[in-house]
């Protein structure tokens, strides 16, 4: 099934996509939350930190707040983005909330349409639906999620799954289609029911990626694109170039809009930033070698004896983490924005403890002169 070429029920989604820069930031700044769980802490504490961080982000003028789908990773408590977003919607009032992303091949399109239709009903006009095609986990866990041994099947079918999801979101399967009488609820069908009143919006669809596949697809469809610079930095500029070259104006956007995820950690002391990112790097070493666990403490990372191969990996990994004092981080972010031409920067702070992550976003907000948090 081809992706439908039609005008969505709402007049335009661009207002919900394009952000407005605050303070002296050259582009809108946003937050990507992995709901990290540090050694000695619990998922309950991590989720409480997410609530606190979402409220901080809203108060300081960050544009949007996304959570990402991951599975079977003890140090990442974001396996259910829709559940977490519903919780955050209850604790915020203005900031955009979304998935960065939901891994579409792991789910039936109708289920995602229902979940995000529900979120839109909870927080009208401020929900984003970011979609990826990777499993967000290892092969065995992906097989358990998808109930199949053919793990490439979902990724290969991604354009067809996307087309089906968009049809469910807009409730416009053509007459004669097997799904023409199926409706995602909450959704547009309620506007045609007796006395029904439809929200003027439905969640804007974003495509996420770390290579050229989703970049080209997003451009062809005229959708906004989010690139995972934080773990695929070498592909950032080629992917964004491909997105812009492939872009065709649509009912959603008349010009490309590209967001990039950036690993960022600001601290009051530059040496402390190095200590913290080494702990996050050790966490990645363990994840990449099939030993996922809770995010280690900086002390554990200091005591760990890295092999030459591990040392090479973390040097490469940390080279793409913008870290240090507030001014140093601002300079790094400004340079990255100039090099990539990104329309929005989405910052993700990987650290062992919640207070360190919260402080990082405070320092970035201060460095850019974002609105001050109201006094308690």
C-alpha cells in the first residue's frame, strides 16, 4: 500500500512542528528523556525525575519533551512511551510531548493510532508522534516483541505500516478497503457522530532515523525529520542533506524541518562533566558488548580498567558528547547547529543521577538566557 497523498483533516500541522527560539538560542531547544536508571536507584525514582525534568523544561522555555522506546535495558525505563507521556501530560500544561520515538514495527498501527489519539484527547494540540523502524533492543527481544523470527520483516514493511497508521489517524481509508469501517478512537470518527466534537488537531507524525532510509522517506512525504546525531554522528550531515534534497512540500510542511538529538552534559565544573560522561560511556560499553545494566556511578567508571578496544570506543563515543561548563556547552551546540543547519536541537543528558541531569538543563537554559523558572 502506498503512502496516501491527501490533505489531513486539520488545516495545517506546521504550527505544532516548527518551534520558536527562546532567549539567545539560535533555534528551539528541546529535551529527549531516556528515563535513565542509575545504580542504587529505582525506576520509580527515574520516573519522578522525568516529571521534575518535564516541568523544569516547560518553565524554562524548552520547546518539546520526547521519550524513546527501549526494551530489555535495565538502565533505561522508557519501554512504554505512551504510558509515560500520559503521566507527563498530567504534570505539565504547555510543553509539547512526544515519542522519540515509538518503534512502529513493534506495534500494530491501529494500536499506535489509538494510543496517540488518547494522548491528543488528554493534551490537545501538544502531542507529537515520532516513529522509528529499528526495534529499540537486541534481536532476541525484538523477536519476543514482534512474535516472529523474521526481524527484517517489520523494517522492510515500514512504508506500508506508516501509510496504514496515517490512514487510521485521519480515519480516511477509501471505500472498499478492508479497514474502511475500522476507526481509531479517540479520533476523527467522533466528529461525525451525533453531537460529536473533534479536536482541531491530530498528532503530527515525525520520522526518526540514524541513516538515509528515513531521511529520504521523510523528505519524499514532506514530513518533519529527527536524526539521532547522539549515536550516529558520522551520518548526520549526509542524512540531513538527503532529507533536504528529497523534500517535497506537503499539506504538513512547505519546507524541510530537521531536528537532531544531541548528547549534552553541562556541569558547574568542567572536570565533573568528564567524570559523569565516563560513567555514561561505561554504560554504553556494557550495552554494546551484551552486558546491559544500570547506569554506573562515576566512581565505578574511575575504578574500571578499560581494555584498549574499549578505550578506543569510549574516546570515539565521548567525542560526540558536548560537555563541560555552561559556556563551553553553548559554544559546542552553536557550532553543531552551524555545521548541520538543524532547525531544532534536542538535548539528551545521560548521567547516573537525576540531580546531575536536571542541573545540566538548568545550566544550558541559563547559558542561552531562556526564561527564568518561577520562584516557588
